[in-house]
C-alpha cells in the first residue's frame, strides 16, 4: 500500500492518489495541525471520503506518537532515546498549545453525514484501509432497539419513554446484558455499521442502542447523523461531549438547512388541542383515583397507585398554562388578506411570558410534561395526545435553548435572538381541526379558524456558534456542491481559514451533458409553474423520456422538481399510454413518499438492473428526495440521469419570502455589499444545488461514466448554466435538434463502454481487493492490475477453478485452506459426497460472508451429486447454486445437448418481427447509428451459398502477386471462425461486407471490436484485422487498437488486400449477392447511385415519437400544387414537395430489422409497417401479413412517409 508523506504526516492510502486527492489531504492536515476550520469542495467520485478517513486517522496516530515521544523525553530528562531520530524530527502534530497533552487528550474524531445509509458507505470505505481504530456508530432506538415489545410501537417518542421505563425497572434483558457483553471481542474489535451492530445484538442478546453509547466512551472515531450534533436537544439526549474533538461534516451542503430546521418549529392548533386532551385524560384518571383512595382510607384498605408522582394541583397548573398559550395565540389579530403577520424573534419571549412560560418556569414545566408523557407512554388510543405533548416539550427546549446568564435582561437576549429569528403567525388551512372540549376545566371554544405559531431560524450560524462554544478543536465541512464558498462561509457565521475547490478526476469520454430545450415534437420543455401541468408539456416530456430510455443502457434516473409534479406527470402518462411505452423499454420504479417503502423499491430496482433478461430499469424520484442524496448509483445502476426541471422552492411560501428578506437585510447591513447572497441569488441557488446533487448520482468513481440530460429550456440561460458544478460546465452542449441528442448520446455510450472495458489504470473503488485475514490488527490490501477481472472473484461468474481457489485462499486461514484442499482431493478420489459436504459446510456455511464461496464450490461437484449439493446449499444458506436438470447429466451428454441446440438455432429459417420501437438498443453494436439490431435474432444460411468471408479468400485473376496475401487472409479467417464460433463469425462476416459497400467505419469497428475484445485471448484478432481497414481509416483504427489493447495492430504481419486498391473492385457476383442479402438482414441498405443518395432521408429520432395520423400525412392531404406520393411498392425517387412547405423526416424503425433509414410499407388490411427488405424476406416463406394474417402481396402494400411540418 502506498505511503504518502504530507505536512510531516505519513498517510497510508489504498492506492497511489491523484493530484487532487493529495491537495485535498494536505488541506485536511492543515486544518488539523493548525486547529482551524476548513471548508473543502471536491466533486462526487474524487474519493473525498477515503481521503478524509485516511488523513484524519493518520494524523491522530501521528499525534499519539508525538505525545509518546514527549513523555519518553521527559522521563529521559532531555536525553535523546533515538539519536538517529531526534525529537525535532517527530513533526508538528501536537502544536504549541498541546505541550501538556496526555493520552486521554488525544482528540476523538466525530464523522457526521446526513443519513445512516451514507454512514454505512463511509464505514465500508474505512474497512478498505489499513487503519483499524475503535469505532462507534450512534443511532436512534427506532434503528437499534431489538426488544420486540418496543419495536412494535410505531411512534418514535413513545418508543423512547417505553424504553426508559423498561430500563429504569430493569425489565429489558437486552439492556441488562450490556455491561457484561460490552467487552466481547466480536462486538468491540470489528468495524461495525448500524446493521452489523443490530445483528451482533441479536446474536449476543444485548441492546445495540445502549451498547453503542457504552462503546462511545472508548471510541477513536464516532459516526452519527449530523442532526445529532446540530440539534441541541438530541446532542444532550445522547450526552455527546464535543470538547477537543475533530468534527467532520460530510455531504455538508445540507448543513445550512438542518441548522435552520433544528432550531425552528411550527405550533399548530391541533398540537395544542391534542396536548390538552392528554392532560384532561390524566386529570380524570387521577381525580377518580383520588376519590377511590379516600373511600379506601375510610375502611383502612390498601391505597391504589397509578405510577404518576404528581399532585392533582400540579397537573391542573400545566393545563392552565396550555390554555393560556392557546388563548394568547388566538387573540392575535391578523390582516384580512390571509398573508399572516410577522414579528421580530424576541416576540416569542413576550408571547410565552403571557402564558407563564419563562426562563424561571421552564424547568418545572418540562419536568411535569415529561412525567405525564412517561405515565401515558405505551397506552393505546392516545397516540395523537402524547405527540402533542412531546411537540410542546421540543418547542420549549428550542425557545429556551440558551440559558440566560445571571444579570442579563430579557431585552439583551431578545436582541440576540432577533438577529436570527422571525415569528410568523398565520391561519391554519389544514383539515385537522381543534378538538371541541366540554369538560369543566375549560371554557367553551368558539368555532373559528385556528392560527399557527411559527418560530423560524434564518441563519445556520446560530447552531454553528453553539458548536464553537462547546470548544471543538476543528470543524471541517466537505461536499461536492458547496459553491459559492464565500457566501456559504458567511452564512455559517464562523471563520474558515482553509478553503479548497477541487477539480474532477474523470476524462472527457466519461461524461456527456446535453441541454434539451425542446422535445421531439418541437414543444419547449418547462417545469415553470404556469406550464408544467399543461398537456403539451407533459406529452412532450413523455416522448423525450421514451426516446432517451432507448439509448441509455442499464439504469436510468429521472428526477422531478417535486412529488406533486412527479405524480401528476405519471397520471397523465398512464392515461395517454406513454407510461406503457416507457415500461416496455425499461421497467419503471417510483420513489415513494413514505420512508418505510423506499428500501423495498430501491432493492427491486437494483435487482432489475442486474437481471440478464432485462434492458435495465428506470427510477423516478424527486430532487431533494431520498434517492437524490446519499445513494450510490455507480456503474450500471445509473448510466444516465434526466433532470425534468428546475426545483425552485415555492415562491409564495411565507418562509421562503422571509428568508429572502432576511438575506437582503444582511447583505445591506454588511458594509462591503456583501459576500452575503441576495434573496434572489439564494432562491436560484436552492434549485441549482438540488440539481447538482441529483447530477452527482451518476459519476461515482474514477472509471464510471454517464450521461446527463437537462430537460428544461431554462437551462439554456447563462445564469442557470453558471450554477452547474465546475466539473460539468466544460461539457455542456445546447441542442436545437432533438435527433442530434439521440445520435450524440448513442455515440457517447458506444465509445465510453469500449474504453471502459479495457482501461488499464487503477480505479478508486473497484480494483481494491481485500483479504479477510487480520495481520497485526490490519488487513492486507491487494491491488489488482488489468490482467485480473474487475468483478469480485468469488461470485457465480467464477467459472475458472484458479480464480475460485484464489478467492478461497484469500478468505480462509492457512489451516482452513489446507483442510479445504485435502477435502477436495479426498472427494475426487473417494466420491464421498457426505464427508465432503460436512467439511465444506463447516468452512463456508457458518459465516454469511462466505456463502458465495459455498455457491462457487458447485463447479467442483460431480454431476450425480449436483442436485444433492443444491438442496444442501438451500438448506444451509437459503441461496441457490443455479442448478438445472441438465447439470446432472454426464459431460458427454451435456456437450451433445448443447451441440444439438446450436444446430437448431443455425438451421432456423423463420423470421421474427421484434417490437423495434420498444426494444432497448445494444450499445456495443447498435448505438453507433441507431440502425438494425436483428442480427442476434435471425441467422440465415443457405447450404448452397458460401460465406462472404470465405469467398474473399479466392484468388483474383486480375490481381496477380497477391497469392501470399490471400493465403494469410485464409489463415486469419479460419482463426476468427475457430475463436469466435459460428454465431459471432456470422456477425463478423456481415460487418465486413457492409463496410465494403458503405464505407461506414464507425459501424464496422463497433461490431468487430465488440466481438474480438470479449475475451483477452482474442485480442490478436482485432490487431490483425488491420489488413481489412481502408487507408483513410487506418490511422483511426491503429489508435483504437492502442486504446483497447494497449498495443498497436499487427499491420506488418499481413499484407492488406486493399493495399493497392483504395476502392476494391467486386469480389464476384456470388459474394456481392450474399453480402447484399446479409446487409439487408442486418438492416443496412445496398449501395445506391449518387442521385438516389442525394434524395435519401436520414431518420433523426426513433418512432417512439407520435406519428402523424393517416389523415394528416402527405399521402392523404397534400398541399396545393404538390405531387401525389406513389403507393406502389417499387422503389423510386421521393416526390418533390412545393417550395413553400418544409417537411422534416419524423422517423421510423422497422419492427423486423429496426432499420431507421428506410421508407416503410404498410399492410392493406391493418396498420402493420415494415421495410421493403423485411417484406421480401417474409414473402419467401409466407404470403400472409405477420400482424393480422390477411393475404399480402407486393402490389397490395402501401408506401408510407412520416413527415412533419417545420
């Protein structure tokens, strides 16, 4: 593993870092060594998480070593213990301010991110390093509690109180085991994420929640969601001590929002009413209990105890306070325009004081409310009531979060709060109304509309300054989207001396960015408020997504501005058949609003992506939603992302209006005019940051690639483009023609996939291979070069015994590996299945991480034991080995069965019409030009006709002296046929013959490269193919060979048949006839004369676009003066159109061969269309229409043109 020395600190990194990574780590070290704050921006996919972990842990180790050296020096009384390495060489990890530091003063690292799923990815990265610190991950009871009685409670705050009651009474046996099990090596030593912690808790019968709180005390690095730090209530609840810690906020673009929301609240009439109902219920129960006890006392009976240690008078006081608060809010007069009223932040203290809620009374009131909630917790039928009381507890803690120092008057406190807060009172327009109360404790409530009391914080600096007051050592904020950093820093209200804006590490062939202002029908795409629900916009967007889905391979992400926009769009598309067409291309998964169902949906999406029978899938989500942040859509999971609009916040929302006013005020007050954003700039930035986060889901590591489609005409504005990430802006292209978008995107994926297959450089994430062996507390790292498959070795694909054995050796200790080899040898010699199974299950079945090795062992099981092994594997792991009945046959019978199957496929003459419009294009072969992709479905060979390539080897009497070259060609073609097999050789032959006729280099090389680079042993076929490449394409081909194989083509070994003939002559009538025929099957057209070429219309977009109705086509409704279009099947020149009408080709895909550049012919009895070539082939076997079955002859067919006016 490379070791890099930066600022005197040696950092172990899993691979040689890039320049931008070294710069990033140097800035992190600068923050740590100088004890200053830093704000670091680095694009998604540049490895910032790995850089943060390695750098902070390396610095911490160095800091510890420095303290150790100082202590030794003190005990040696100044004598150097290591003369060769004097004290001065130990670096400056401990600064002057740390001279008195002790081991207990070594800073803890607190690593915070937005969600636990993001933290799980961070912990996974930590496991890939050599560092093995003591780790703790904090979570809520909702995530960590394993007590069945508590888990079944849906309300989070009731879970808290039920748990506390069980803990206080020692009635939870999971909690009772915490002290005993907290030293278990399996729970303390490994690096566990939140799921591992729960699994370990279930296995050892210990509470994961309280175990994590125990581990926190000794942890070197603590992982937690960052609301645990920014929310003072949660920080106190988890007893998080920040003094002297290093605090890292990853994905910090959300810190601003979380800071503001954690310090804000909205108190609704329903909250107050439900809280009062809960108090009423307690009062009634306690009054009845008191009356019962008075009777019992008269007869000397045992008194009942409800468990609530509160006097009836104290409960009544709480109710009076809540009633006064309700009346005070209701008494506020609002203007008649329903806009509400806004007051300074200090007004909240005056309003609460009228209800007797002050700094002096808050503690006793909170204690009373907590007791009542604890008393009611776990009881049925009062969920809403306890929710209201809990809301009041949270509100009081927010308002009085800062204890007033002695001698400080309320006006001074109010001035401080007014700087950051606003109080807004407005009418409640929700459907949840106040409960009508008729008990003796309350006066009758008038039937009028209630008011909502909002207390909003507009500066994240309020929460950040609280962290500084906790005496943290360093705060580091990092994300891929923080720009503009100057305004972000100003809003945080704390100094950030260290700043960095990093570039990306990807190359230009890995990213494609297109702005799509108009759909295929020419309608402008817009998510603006006045247009986003119009039928023409929804229709055009549906067509746009359908076309893009055809060219994007594997996973496609589609982001909408909001849930209402997504739901309305889906509703329209379902009603107008767009949804069905999109789902025929890619199954669609939709992000649910609820948190509960999200995991199931995203897992189903991932499964569909890897399904070999699938064309991938599409995932529809919203910007700022669960899928737009934190999830990793690397590689196939996200090859393309569609942004359907700019997700601006609701412009007339009172909170948005007040935020913009606040920023304008701060900008005016800052003397320089400010590095503060204006309100309008902030408003635009909210949309752009949400877009940038969604864009970042695609490019996830150094070798990843993907396309970005910005489908809103407002992206063409310079302001909108300027807000895009700096690493995206150089690649942005605005398209006026939708057909060019599809063409360029298809070309991008073809090139990117070819290059990605043969890249020899190391990637950030996917070329690290770790062993599970612990060596001195650290894992070995093995860097795998490009000779080894990039996919994980021990999976089902591990068909080769050597790769499987290597994986087993990496996963087992030496003793267990020896047992494995002995077991395998004994099974080979004795054929004793049961003995073998006993040893193998011991090695692989007990550890879930080794279950895939048990599946991989399936390849060594003899045929007559295959079924038994499959059953055993299912019983032990629940996983299948992919058993099929033919696996139990002897090898000879299996080979014969496979041979018979291949022969049947080769002799199959039946032509199948595929659904070309709804078929996903194969990016390796078809995306180069959007043409035919029927080759894999039709194999036509006539016994009496030789293959095209075999006829090329015949000697040409007109070319004497080339006998030697033809001999070499014959040998090469024989090598191709033996290496690729009959099916691939047929594609090879078709590609070469088509290239001879149309000189389309791109089409030819995409097929040849795909066939010859599938296996490393076939790379020489690509290199030797140079002899068939024409001179004007030679340079391009040699460069392609260098890119894909790392070596130049073997041009000198063979003489090219076209060496002296730049335009080779015909190779004979038979060859020309078969080449033409195979070209037609493949979807290409035979050579045409120059006049015909000049009239040829090239299709630009797929037939997913809505075609003109027959009544609107030029056939039935031609403009005045126009010639009638022919209806004969015989090809001819396209008729001239009047000069005053401009028509553009709409686009058609033949359903048989998917050719795109042909004029179709329609059956006379139905709407079935197909190209001329496919009709001719079809008529050789039958004279019936493949759609309706009617008798069809050439003269019955109608030639159809798809035009649209421009």
